[in-house]
């Protein structure tokens, strides 16, 4: 094998290791077709060069700031980078030759409500899951919505004896707009099928409705922002049993600090708007994929759920 072929193979392996590292760090989607060398910008923060034109007689300040940042990044005293030959240069802005001020690209943010007034969402008059989903789609109080592709509301039956609440959508769920459709969701479906449960008699959702960046655990603030919608969803589904998947979901639902190994497998009362539900926590299917030896504990929990559903 030639030395050129060896170098090509080694380069491919190196590229594969880099991509694997990106995936491990949560980089799973491209946001631009071109790369950006952030180190070349010196100490400038992303977006620092963006400016709206103050008036029609001024040159774009963003372009000027970006050019100065490039010069600063190359070092003091460095000559300006010449334009390639044959590229026409833009004439300087002056007087009547200046272009008109462009229209604002973003809508003006409405005035903030007083600190003691919460954004108004009339959940009391919502009587169907379809209306609740519409309210969620127009809700901007959770920061996760800004970075997610889709709202992941629920899948399964609208009213069911068993309601399963997980932690947060992942990449597959974000693309599909439904919770638990990836590998963990497929395992969950097989687990439920073993106790004679399918989408006709189960309702599946999460404590937050949008994917956290990099599949991180949702913060308490993000879970609290979604909590009123989740409680309304529980009331509309009216389950006999609520099953929390994983430590993050159990801690937020039951307001406890214990780990999932202490919480799992124990029945506990869970009240929403004066209505009490029988509830239990068990291991998350994603954890079972990483730790197959723990499946026996999850199976014992599911047998308890099956017995409670039949009683």
C-alpha cells in the first residue's frame, strides 16, 4: 500500500475521531454551511459587530467594527488585508448617495409587564388537549423553545389509566415532535407491551416540552415554567396511575431530593389541583440502555404497575 493511501486512511480515522468527539459533546446538528474561526475575532463576543444604521448618512457600523476586529486579531501594526483583484469595491457612503435606512428586521418587543403580574395564560378555560397544545405552541415563557425545532407535547391516548412522564425530549423527539420515539422510546414500548400496555391505553409526555440543548438535564426553572401546563395535562388525561421515568422527572414531580434508586418502586400519593393520583418512579429507559443489568429492577416496578392497573 502506498504512503499516500496510508495518509488518506489515517486522515479518515482522525476525522472520524473528531466527529465522535463532537457527538459526545452534544454537537449533533449543523447550523451553518461555512465554518467560523472564533479565535480570529480576538476578544469580540459573537454578534458584537451587528449594528442598526443610526441614520441614512452613516456607513454600516457593524461592517466597520468587524473590520477593526479583524485587524486587531491579526495584531497591531499589521497592514489591511487587500481585496482580491477583479473584485469591485463599494463606493463610499456620502450625502445623497447613501442608501435608505433598511426596515427593522425584528419586531419591537412589547413593553414588559410589571414585576408582580405574570404572563396571562388562561388554563382554567382549557378543556381539551388540543386547546392545551395550542396554548403551549404560543407560550414563550420557557427558554428551551428558542433552541428547539418542535414542540413535543404527548403521544398515546388522550385519556388513559396510565400516564408516563419522562425528563425531556431528545434529538429524535425534537425532529419528530413527539416524546419517546428514539431508542429509549422503542425500549419503553417493548417494556409496556410486556405488561399489555400500548398507545391505546397510555399517555406519554415529559416535564418539559422542548429539547434542552445538547440533551442536558432541564433546569428547575425550565421545569417550573412548564409545570402549570403539565398539571393541566394530568387533569385532562385523568390517569389512575402516574409513572415517573428517571431521577430528574421524579424529583420535579414529587418535590424530593433523593436519587432515583431510593425513589423507585415505591407508591406515593401525588396531588394536582386537589385531585390525588397513585404514583411511582422507575428507571429511565435511556439508563437501561446504558446499564442493562438494571432492567430487572425496572421489570419489578412494571409488574407492580400492571397489578395496580388490574386491581
